[in-house]
């Protein structure tokens, strides 16, 4: 029987000593030193393993196994202690005064829909629910569609009312002064009966002030069918007003002259904001809502529709104006001014 070498403590003692020192290590540097001492080249385990071949044959197997077990137990303990130290370090950092992980994150800056877009979408939803199609047309328009086809010939005084941006010297292209040219384009394309709305930008060469802008938004409405009357027109606009203002508003028709309708009207609605007069209705309790009327037979003819068989009505809602009414905006120039401080309110 060979006695174990004097300098070599028994394996259980080595293990207990190693585990105890790992458990009390306070830094990763200390852990690295312990790792070198036990597991490194020429370390405790390596020495144990190196001694195995010189042991009597019957002890070699057990001694080798013991050294390897010691190695894996210490390696495990080192790794576990290292994780522990890292977690302690992290929580110490998180506990630092300058950082509070429970604070909600800064929300990302998000945009919002332009008030005009919101109102346009709302109106589109109302009219599509009544069976209207949504049409589009060119903003640079042929003078023919902007004027002639709408019963406004070249020498017609009504052209004076439209302060037109002309796009060429020949006078054949304009920035459309209203969305009405799409009426004729629609008649050319669609077979009656049909109903359509046309939201879009229009342009007038005007001096701008709180209520005038060179670029503004309209929504044209057009219905063509058999037996369409002024009654349908009034009913449609009352329904529309009820949807927008969430209650019935009294309306009145005043005669109005527009070359492309006959008869033509101005439709007024009771001011939705007051009963005795306010700044919105200029103390009158009525607000002018939209020009409208029965489509002029000449316009139906220009669109290729037989006025003996078909009739129709048209109206022109001011989208800019409705948006201002809805949000109590007092200056039309805010709408296209591009000021984010204004737009962020919606
Ligand atoms: Zn009012």
C-alpha cells in the first residue's frame, strides 16, 4: 500500500477549500486567479492528474476520476459565481441615482392627419354610405371643362368671378377654379343614373386674408337620374348636415346664380354654434353652406346626357370652410400654412 504524498491533501478537502474560496470571491479578477490556481496549467488538478501514472495500477482509475470530478465541480462553481457577480454588478448600476428603469419610455413622435384630411375622410364616409362614388380630376384643367362645358362661354361675365390662374398664353389650360369640371368628365364616363362626389384642391388668383386663400378645398357632389328634383337635393344635404353636426339643422334655400345650374341656390343652415347669433354666423344665426342647384340642361348635353330624359342636382361644399367650422379655425391661411404648432393640435 502506498501512502498519499504528504503535500497532497485529500480530494474532499481540496473540493471544500476550493468551493469556499469561490463562494467568497468578490470580483471576477479573484475568480480568474482561483481558476488559474485550480484549473490552470500546472494548477492543482493538473498536478493531481500528472501524478496518476506513478500510482499503483489499482489506484489510478479512482484517482483520475476523483481529479476530474473535482475539476468539473470547481468549474461549475466558478461559472455560477461569475453569473452572480455580474447580476450584482448590474443591479448596483440600475440602482444608481441617474437612472430609473421603472420610468415609462419616451414615446416616439408620431404625426397626425391634417384637419382637412380628417374632414374629407369623414365626408367621404357619409356620402359613400349613401351610394356615392368618389371621383378625382386633374388640377391643371382644360379651360373647356372649367368653363365652356359648364355653360360659361368665353365672353360670359361669370368668368370675371373666377380669378383664374391661366397656365398658357393660348388660354386653353387653367388651374381649376372649382371642382365642377369633374361633373362633365363624370358624365362623359359614367352612364346615368349615378351619384358621385369629387373632393379636391381648387385655385383662385386672390389676395389672401383670413377668409381668402389662393388654394382651397372643395367637394363637388353630382347626382344624375330620372325624376331627380330639388326635393332630393334638400333631403341629401339635410342628411349630410345631420351626420356632420349630429343633429337636425334647419336649412333654407336662397336663389343664387351659377351658370351651370338652373335653378341655382345658396343653401344656408342654422348656425350650429348658437341660437342668438355669434361670431361664426356674424350674428345672423345662419351660415352659408354651399351653392347648389339643378344641373343646367346645357351641362348635361356637354356631358353627352339627354336632358329630356335625365335630370340631376349638383352642390359644391367648401371643405376648407367646413373644416374651419368644425374646428373653429378663424383664419383659412392656417390650413395650408404648414405650421406644425398649428397642425399638432389635431
Ligand atoms: Zn352663430
